[in-house]
């Protein structure tokens, strides 16, 4: 069964309703890899060619009360910036991976890698100028690689840096976002706008081309560092603060039996808000100001941060919960 699942997901990655297999030559997917900040051999074609997965630009949004295509447990990436609140359904993000958007004039790029479960939102301004991004069709450590249309530089999502082209070595500024369910986000932010499923593309957003992938321990593409200690698809909340990487596996957060966990990273006190239903976690400073963490699969976080610290829960207190969250079945 796992072999059939892997084959079906591979086919979904190749097609996704948009493109076909790329040709591999001196320039992979049309990008010059002669000078890169990561080993060029580790940049792999994921299946679709450049723009074979079409990024969205100037997308349409609808009010929460107009949404009919989302179920309560469907996951969304929630973003608040410049006083504007928006939700990006992962069912749509899976098919497009990148949304170029604005929040009251502030340009942002919303990104999602279904292979890593990594939703990340960045300031789209580089050196004061707005950049628009597309999907390169390449992967690094099984993670989506973006490119900017202004210079055709390649950008690693989880690395948060340009890895080739004129922008090589420059960093993206990560913004705070929340990976949660539609019902949770709407309850907390009833005035939210929602990315419309009327995108202009003939895509069935109700089907998941990666169905079953989250339960399998197998990876479809190689990574530089192999994670140990947890199921590869365990959800973790990851953050880099003052140069220190730290991961908070949801199974460890669950063991505490507490919705709020205080911790310390380097010299900074932090506070993690955790819910086991829906499975979601956010991190903030001790004063409550949000920090830009990322929810991702354990294997993906470790592949980019093999030196990461890992939060370990103290022994469970009498009367605390003992059953793992549903979304993490099999992760122990």
C-alpha cells in the first residue's frame, strides 16, 4: 500500500494538473546553477517545469461568511499584517505554493510546501523594491524553491535565502503566521478575509494529490540530514532566535498538559501557545509579542537545522492527558 501511495504522490507531483516532466540540461529548469550557495547537485527537479505550478498574483478574497468550500477541520495559513486579517486555505496553497499579495499596501509573499507542511510568509520587498515570486519546479532538501521574476534568483523557502542568481546570499524577512484549522481561525478572527477558490485555474481544490503522504515515514526526495527521534512527519514548531534554532514537537507540547508553555531560547524568555485540537502552536516573547515561527514536518526542520535544540517535556503530572492528539497518530 505504501508503494502505491508513493507512486500516486509522485504522479501528483509531476502533474498537479499543470505541467509535465522538465528537461534536464546545463541549466536546470532554465536556471543557471553555475554559482550557488548550496551544492548544485542537491537541487533536484520536483516534476513540474518552471511555473508548471502557477503562483497566484493579485488574488481575490471573500468574507468569512461567504465561504462555502471549507470544512471546519480544513487547514489554513492565517496572517495578520497592517491591520488586515487573511486566511489562505492549504487546499489552494497545495496547488499553487506561492501567493503574491498585499496587506494595505504592504507586499508579502505567502508560500507553502506540501512536501514539508511548511507555510511561511515573507516581506516581498528586497532593497526597498517589491519582488514577485514564482515556483521554480526545483527542490532543495525536499522543500520548494522559489524564484523572483525580477532577477530570476532562486530562493530556498526554509533556508529563507537566495541560493543563486544576482540576489545570491540575500535573506528574506519572515513574518508571523498561524497554521491552524478554518474553524479555529474563524472563531478567533470572524472578520477575516479568505483566499477565494475562484483563482482563474481549472483545478479541483477538493482533492488532495498528497493524500496519505503525512502518515508515511517515507520521503519522496533525499535530504542532506536524516532526522531521528520522532516520526519524520511529526508536526514541529520551529524557530531561529538570535542564531539559535529550536524545535517544539507537538507530541512534547501535548505531554505537558498545558495550553501555555514558558521556555527560554538563549537569553530570551519565550511563551508557546499550544492546542491539541486543532493541532497548532505559536510562539511569542514573554511580553506576548508574536515571533515568526514555522510549523513543519520534523524531517524538514531537521534537514535545514541539524544543530537544532529540541524541547522535551517534563514527566507528565498525575491527571494530565495521556492520549496523543489525533493528527499525530503513529508519530511516537
